[in-house]
C-alpha cells in the first residue's frame, strides 16, 4: 500500500508546503513509467499535481528507494535523488526550484529498472457458458469429451475419478480440477457412495503462464475458495429464481477470484505469512474456543441457533466473535452455522432414512418450505431434486 507525501515517513526526504512562494513555476507533463535514472538538485524542488496521480520515488543514503504518492504541494530536500512516475496515463504538475540563482542537477543511473507495476487483473473470465450441480451414483461413467473452453469441477461430497489425457486422478471432497481447452477428460465413480459436484464451463484469459501449473492437478479447496463457491451458487440461484440485478457479474467475479486463489495457493502463498507474529498462547486459546463453539453448534443442530445465542453462551461481543470466525474459519458465524446445517442436511437426505419434513425438523427449520429454499440457495438444487438424483443415479 502506497504512502502519501503527507505521511510522517516522508519527512526524512522533504515536507509539505502550503505557503505561496515567488519562485518560477514550470508546468510539466510526465508519461514515462519506466525511467532509467534519478535526478538530484542542489536546491529544494516542489511538485504540485494539477491532473492525474504521480508517484515520487526517492533514494536514501543506503541506495534503497522509497515511494510516496504526491499529495498537496510536496517539497524534496536538496541533493535527494528522486524521480516521478505517473500512475495514471499521464500526470500534469507544477514544478518549482526553490532558488533565485542558477542550480545544479545530477543524474544518477538506476541500478535496476524503476517501473510502475499497475494493479490490474492477470486473470479475466469473460463468459460463463454453463454450470450445473450434479449428484451421481456408483454406476456413473462419462465417456469423455474435449472442447474449446475451460471447465472447472469441484467435488462437494464423495469421490470422483477423472481421467485426463489418459492419466487417472482421484478427486475427493473439497477438491477441484480444471480442464484446459482441448483436453480430453472422462469421469466415473468407483465407490458405493454417491458423489455430488459442481461443474462450470467458461472462457478464460490469463496474462501469466503460471496458469499452466494448474494443468493435470488435483487442487485443494481452502476455506476462502469454499466460501466463494457457495457465494457463486447463491448468486446463480438468485439469478435463476429472481433474475436479481448484477448476479451475473458476481458469478463472474467469484469464479475469477476462485481461479486467482488456486493460482496463489499453488504458488505457495499462504495466510501464514500474515500470522508469523501471532502470540502462540493467544492462538492456542482461539483454536480451543473455535473447537468448543463448533461442538456447541453440532450439539444444537435441532435449534434455530443465532449469532446472539453464541455471543451469550461464550461471553463474546458480536464484533469479537465475527473477527474470531473470520480469522480461523474464513466465514461469518451465521454463514458457518448455515454451512454446517447444510452439510448435515446433505448427509441426512443421502441416508434415505428420513422424510424431508423430518430432516427439516431435525435441523431446526420452522417449515419444509424454508428448509427447501435454504438448501437450494446453498447447493443450487432443492432437497427433493437432490434426493431424486441419488435414487436415479443408483438405478440400473
């Protein structure tokens, strides 16, 4: 995150001037984002942006560079090597040398290239062609296909065997696999249990070759990715049921984010980087608390548990509980409770021991209709459709 020239750190190199001065003002336009040198002057120099956003890069005595976005009229001390880089397409500035005499300037070549790295997406999903949530039984076998678009398969429950380019891969629950364009792939189920999975077909443009690192790999689904998949299904359901505005845009955004997380995780980027300074005693306490809360929710599946109930039982403020869940589970408490209930609903429906009314009652839902709406919002199909899919997939 960039600092501004109004930040205290900038005072090592200059200051902000609000006072009017009588020095000459030269208006300049900068558009070069890859300068190869610094400039240093034997007088103070001020920069005031008229249009655009400019980054001021300064070199300290240890040859380390520091970056500040110019905010208000910013003065650089004499003999400080610095250079301007436009963050927008160009920047229009007023430049003044704080001297009435002639000045000297020195050019210092850069040891390494200074360049602006724009914050732009390296992953772009332009279209989602189709998607579906499937439930298949032990006799399921898909002969296979190849096509010109990308395809993502996320296994929700059970186990799916996928053969890609002649090599067999096993996808367990919470696993993802991406089929590249023109990749021939088959799918089948070996075990006696049903397998439920989400399939998305889409068009993808990637500027980084790192995407090829995902090819022919079974990828682990983190809490962040699992949360995004549920959000994708939620928006797809809202679009289909109510044609809710911007649901299509959110589906694209969620899928794009899923792929970015897969690339990050495959590259070894981990949230642990942000937890290296965590207090081990505090972390242990938080982990034990999460375990206790999880057990409490599971013991009270037949009740309509609320976030307030959890706060009161465990003596947490609402904000503290939200932070705890976000840090360790990646989900808000309400969404986590619903997620556990839907997983249990899926298990109970699959067991074929209870009617849907009984399942709804065992999970604390006030009516079968409310339970059905929540189930469809979570999985993209109703519990009755899910039940029929399992029954049908096990028929001869």
